[in-house]
């Protein structure tokens, strides 16, 4: 029988409650004669990863509920890998900077339709290995943990002092968002179309013992 004030809970749960109530109000107030769009800007603020996943699962349920006569059309902007991972690949649109004040829009639904023969592969492995590529400046695809540990140690400052001037480009890389994906050399080519779609500069490290 203890009543807790709003200030007794974290900002994350407060945001989650607020978004839920606003969505409920939206459903009641939407007008079928108008274009109704429910926009959420970066809901991950102050939210634990599990809470982000809970939010997206809830929104997926609400947006796709068959008995929902008033179909919800919405947009979420995010920088959260967890939210992207919890979303459906066909629902994702990626803004990629091309030049000052201009972005390209990569439509993942169109990408899946254009690569229908590999659709199941992309949908399955996206949640496991691809999701961070949505945000990446560059990508490094490797086979074993040794390669990743070595490259990360170089980029994050493991350069011998006598070689610092020769390896200045590593300092530049340390300021970029680099995504790492571990794949077998025989399957690395499956990433190529997605990387080309997102126009991400990529390094692939693989053994040379694959005759294919």
C-alpha cells in the first residue's frame, strides 16, 4: 500500500509509459479521412536494451494487429542497434549521407524484393550479424577472433611509437564507426550486395584455402 511518485522511477520507464499512452490516444483520435502518422524520435533515450526490445515488440504487435480496424502508420528514428535488430528488415529505411545537406535513402524492402532468392538469408542473418551495418561508416569482415582483436588493438591505439607517423590513417579510422562481422570465407560474398546497397567501404580478411 505504498504509492510511488513519478520521480521514483527512471527516465527510461517514464518514456516507455509516455509513448504507450500517446499511442493509445493516437488510436482513439485518428481520423480515417486524414493522413495519420505516429512519429517517435529516438525512443532509446534512457532505455535499457531489454526495454528497447520490449518497446519495439509492442509496436510491432500494435502496428500489425489484425483486429486493429484503424491501421497504424508510423515512423521511428533511431541510433539504436537493438531497436534495428528487433525490427523487421522490410520495415527499415536507412539514410546514408552523400554530401552536405543531402542523403540517400536505402529501402530495405526494395532490397529484399530485388534479392528475393536470398531473402531468407538476409532476414535470418540480419538480426545476428548485419544490424550494426545500418550505422557503419566502414565494415571489416573476418573469419577468426584473432584478426578482430589484432585490428581493434591497432585502431584503438596499439601502434608502436616509432611507427605512429607511418600509420596516421589508423587515427582517422579510430574516429569512424566500424562494424565487424565474423563469417566463414565461403560465405563472405553473400554480404556483398548489402554492403553495396549501403555503400560501405569494406575490408574482407579470409584464408586463401577456399578453391571456390
